[in-house]
C-alpha cells in the first residue's frame, strides 16, 4: 500500500492547495472528462512526477455525481514505468477526501490493477507522507500579485502569484492559472522547505490508461481519443 499512500498524499497536497488558492469547494466540482495535468515534484529528498486525469463520470453508490480520477506517480516524465497508478471514484462535492472517495483501483509498479476492498480504504490515507502545503490563510500574511505570463516546461501560461508570509519570511508562493485545467495550478514554491511543484504538461483529451478489473469495466464513460504516452 506504500505506493498508493504516496499517490494519495501527492494528490491531496495539490488538491488542498488548489482549494486554498482558488477558494473553491473542490477542484473536482468543475472538472470535465478528458482534462489532464502533469507536475514535477522536487525537493525534500524525494523527486518525481505526478499525473492527474479525469477519465469518466458516473453516480457513486450514494447517488452523488462523481468522477473517475486516475493518479500516476513516476520517476520519469514519460510515465512509461510508473511507480504506482490509481483510479479513484470521487464525489464532485467532497473530492479527494475519505468521505468523497467510494472506490479505489490500485496498481503498484507493474502489478495488475486490483480493486481495494471497501473495508481497507481507510488504510490508504497516509498519516505521514508528502508535506502538505498549507492553503493561504490561518493568520498568515497573504499577498496576491498581478497576473503575468510565466515560463513552464509545458510552455508559457498566464498566472497570478499568491504569496504566504510569516514575520516577513516567504513560506510559499502559488501560481494560479485559469489556463491550466482540472486544478488551475501552474507552480508551487516553498523555499523554506526546499520543495517545489512545476507544471509539466496539460490537455483536455485524456482517456483511460489503466484498465479496471472485473466483468463490467465499461461502466466508465470516457471521451476523446487515447493519448499516446509521451
């Protein structure tokens, strides 16, 4: 379960930051099937690449509108041999929370995908893992800058810097961008922790890259052509 926990920790860190910067209830509330985004995670003694993609939508077993979100963690930007892959069915309203996720399909390394029993879902939530960036607020000084075009490995994007300071020290800088789908984040900088997250690529034509086990994988509705691995 270690790879799964790191997948969730990475996705939670990015998702929590997106909620704080954009002041939205959940990044998944507006997500469209086909949206995908990739990031490079650096610093803190651990580096890697994170891919999030929305590959389907349906109602979960509680009748809530939900999306299938694929999460991939790899040590190479090609994602040819991911360290771990997950597909989670998450409520649009509750998002990537214990309350929001009702199904998890896991494939650590080269293993075949297998659905995690409902009774074991709680064990996937890491008590420790990636340090989670704190959203702006909590009594800290927050300054919103002017939108500007910044360079990223995915190309130039227009983004707005949001700086979080305490006693004059820059703790975190977030770059929020409406041009980036799914969670709207172009970059996170945490100089005091020596950590960073940089946009590597994004698009709107993702489809399922991880097959589901069981006799009825067709319950996932996908859109768009299959994207080749890059």
